[in-house]
C-alpha cells in the first residue's frame, strides 16, 4: 500500500501486503564473464570455472604480495530509496591481517579474513543515484595465510519493497500492525505499539515517538533511522518520567537488554540480562553518590575523570573506602586498580601524621617499580610502579606476584596528606618514563599507518640518538624508553659518541648494541679524532675495528669489513645505507709522519666507497625504499623547512666540513631516483686537492626509478629538516644532540635541564612508506627559545 499524502487513524491500523518483499534489478553469477565488474590493483580479479556457490563459476582475487591490493568494482545507478546488495564470499587469508574488504561509496561496510567456506552476506544502499561497490583483497606488510585468495559469487541488487509506504506523515492513535515492511517518509506518531514482522524504516526528520515501544515480532533486528541524506540519524525522547528507550530480547518473559533513562531515580544507562551487569546513573538506588556499578560487585564512588595519557582517575577518601554494590564497605584494606582499566593513575589521600612506610614483597624484574618514601610530617608517600599490584595494610605496602596477563602500562600513585613530595624526596621527574608520559600516544600511533581503509599495518619504527658525547645517562634513558614500546624495531646511533676525541671512552654505548634489537652505529667526527696528530686520532682501519666490527652481529646488516654498510628491514621493504665520511684521510704529512696531511675530521670519500654505494643502490629490490644516514648533513646547500622541527636561527654553512665535491652524493642519488645514468669525475679541493678525482659510472636504467625517503644526520646539535637545494625528492633530516651538557647545546634552540623533561633529547622515527611520511616524536626537550613546541611531526617525502 502506498499513501501519497498523510495517514490519520483514530484506532488501530492493520496491513498485510502479499506483494514480493523485493524486486531484482541486477544479478551477476560470473557464468560467462566478469560482466559489468571492472578490476584493477597490483593484480586483477579473474573468472574461475572450478569453484562457485551453487555452480562452478565465481570471481577470484589476483595473486598479490604483501602490501598490495586486488580490486573488483561495480558501479550501478539505483532509483529507489533502499536497495539491498547480496553476495556470496569465500576467503583463504591470514586471519585478522589480510582482508577481503567490502566498500560502498568509499566507506567500509564489512571485512572478512581467515579461512571460510562459501558464506552469504548483504548490506543496504541508501538513496537513489550512482553507487560504487568495491571488493578489495588487501595484504598487510608481512606473512601469509591459506592460499592468499578470495572469491565472490552471486552479486545481486534488489529494491526494498514495503507493505506500507506513507509519503507524508502518519498519525495512528492506537496500535500499528504491519505484516512485512513499512516506510514512513516524514513524521510518525503512534499512541500504542508498533509491531512488524519485517523491517521498519523512518526516513526524513523524525520529530517524536511518543511513549511508544518499537519492536520486532520476529528474531531479526528491525529498527533503523535515517535522515534526508541517507545517513543514520534521529531523536528519541519521552514526555513522561519514564524511560527514553528500551530494547528487549524476544524471550518470554521479555528480558531488558538496554535501557536509557531520564536521569531521575532510574539508571540513565543500564545494560543487563536478568540482573544488572553494568549501570551508569546520577542516582542508583538510595545512594546519591553512586556513579558506576559493574557485575553487581564493584562500585566506583565519587568523581571519575579522564586525564591526559591516563584512564579513570579516582580521588578522595580513605585507603579502605572501596564499596560493594549494596553500599557496604569492602572489609579489605588495599589500594589496587587492576579491575578498573589500563594505564590508571590512582590518587588516595590518607589521614594521620608522620609515618614510616615499609616496603615488602618483591615484584618481578619484568615489571619494575620505583618507591619514593619519607617520614617528613605533612608530607607523605609517593609510590610509582608499573604493572604490579600491591596490598596496603597499616604502614606496610606488600607487592603481589604478577598474575598474567598483566598490563605493563598500568600505573599507581599513592600519597597521604600532601600530594606534593616535600624537600628531600626523590624528584619524580627523575624517572624518564614519568616525565615523558606525553609521548606514549604519539609513539604508539606512529607505529601504524592508514591507507584509506586499513589502519592496523605497521611502519618501521626506530629509536634514534646522535651526538651522545660521553653521556651514559642518555644511553640508559634511551634503553628505558625503547623497552616501553614493543613496536620499536631497533635503533640508529648517528655518531659522536666520544666526549671530544678518539682517546675518550666509547664503551658506554655498548648497552645500545646488546638489547636484543638491531642498533645501527655511525662514526662521527669526534669518534674519528680531531686535528692532524696521528697519536690523537684513529686510522680508517682502526675506526672500523673499534666502532663497527664488534657490533656487526648485533646490527645484522650487510658488511664488507668496512665502516660503511647497509641493512635491509625486509618486513617494511626499506634499505638503510650507512656511509662513512672520513674514509680516505689517512695520508701522512710528507714532512712530518706524526701528522696527517688532511685534518682528520674532514669528509673525504674514497673511490671504493662510492663504487660500493652505486652497486648497493643498484641492487636494492625495486619494491624497496631507501634511507641514507651519515653523521653530517649531505651538503650545505639545503632549503630548510619552516616547521616546528627546524631551528630557524641555525647557521648552516660549515656543517658538512668537506674537501670532496658536495654534489657527489646528491648526483648519484638523483640518478637512482630517476632511473638514469651518471658518469664523470668529482675533484677534491683544499688540503685534499692533490688526491685523484673520484670517478663515477652509474647506470640505473635497468633497475628503474627508485623511491628515496631521506638523509638522516646529526652533528649540528640542533633540529633541522629541509630539502637538498637543486634536487627533487631529496629530504634531509637533522636531529639535535642527545647529551644534556650545556656546552654542547649552545648551538641549538632548546633549553636543557637535568632532572626535568628537557634533560632528554631522544627521538622515535617512523617511516610510513604507504603514505610517504617520516614521523618524528621527541622524547624530552620540546620547547624552543621562541616558544614553539617540538613534540612530534609528520614530514612528507
């Protein structure tokens, strides 16, 4: 029945339309071809004749590798408000990682993974017009499952017919009974019940549903709200003091599943079966202070707040003030938040005066803790731990043995009387994790990328330090923060580990190279030695033996007995090339063999390293991208960015101290990026002008064009990003020194203070090869002298 105008009844209204529930407008069973479907991506879908649902025909996804797509697309125009798209599918993929995506007009409507037999599915298309349906098989960055294929069959489009269609408003003073489906395109007012065996749709603006219960007489869900654009919308409210919305099960007697109240004496939100499972309300029962009941057992009283980086926060009360749902106190005296949620900060105030606190029990070494305690009157106790629960009885704190699974991000803080630690207490800022609590979210987020429909694929993520200059505390802080994140794949140390010269200790960085993850090491100018004196510096061979050879196994790269090498991060298809800038400056002074002929910290490329670089670039797999790292910037001619990670007052000239032609490396990289050839000679200048010119003969045409991510460097003791002037696609990233020593930080724009967050200048860098972005998160110093915040950034390449 279709009513063009309004429908008004003074009693009940019954309708049982026997017309078909839907009308078919399109069907493709792939019996003869892909029909109206088109296919694209890294590999195309094909019609197969040996596997179908009901016959032997279907469409199968193309054979793709990791990080690739295979797309099957259908574009159709519909003329009705509601269209049903039905299809059969089968998948054989890596479960929860490689997906068959179903996308309607650019929006994900469903996805399937794992290994399944033929299964039927459907979704609704709202609104008349042109619509695009895509079936996309997507593989993530690693591993495989099943046969790595998907199948689609019997794709159909049907218009949703209705037993009742009202073009205007419908006002029914009693009950409304509908045999199948109903569509009302304006306002609906019902004084009694709406009962339908089919689906009930309200389009346009729904102004009110007065005290009515909307339900399905069948076992299917049967209530949807739409606005004029086809998006889900609507308003539900009650003019009485009763519930706004009730949703019941179909059992008899009916069991309340969801109730939204009116913030009176009933719950504002209640989820339950036969008994209360979870309730949130202003007033629950007779206790006006109750806020949340879970499982009828645990009650959170008082204020519930959300803090930056933390979950629920409970304040106020005594240590024993934990309450049951019946309003009685828990007899136990403990302060644990393990049932409340992860990353919790709990603050409890305790009465009493001066107290000596006793620590008992030993937490697992896997879940470290720090205790800051004292006996100062009016002060109190501050207890910081990670992932380990405890009991509190009197003045004794007893750590409990960890019971897995345990959340390593959980935090507890307890104090009494005064929340501020008095003088003489250990400063909580001394804990590198606490003072850098703001970095957890950006680091976790930057470990993943989103490509439009998939958001759980991983980026290569590295802990990056540079210019440590003997600062062993910075090394330990980097290790502590690196261990906080399972997503960090390894690290990069970009040189200048020695305080001043080759003669200084270098072994303090050894822990970076023995933490179970690869940590690439670069030789800096201070590591090589300063000046001309042979006794104060290291030769090329000695530098390799000291800084690279002992750590090659830990690095896991491809070495050739030299201080230059490369590492393939195979999961992410990134080749990281480490260059050694002081490779050909061992020539002795002709008049005094105790001196070198060229100052030892000057960049002098060797012919052998340049030949090796060309070969390494040429052998890079065509689906890999490249990062080149060295201690100093690639050349002085850089067009600097104006972002928050660029020191706008930095003086650039002299950063790349070199007697080699500054265009040598950029020219080679430019030829590789474009897949072209390069030949010629590059002369030395200054003190090295006597040396034979570097000869270059590179041919990248067979390999084809490459994708260059960036150069990574330190040395400048400040932060800068930019592009090599005169070259396209050559990004330069420079990061400031990790040491907090004031004499080392005079070149930059950050104030460094030991014991505060600014003590640290450690970096987590993620390489998003899908969206072509370099993501940098600063652990530590973030405020520049011109009051810009240098916390994190995403840089396109």
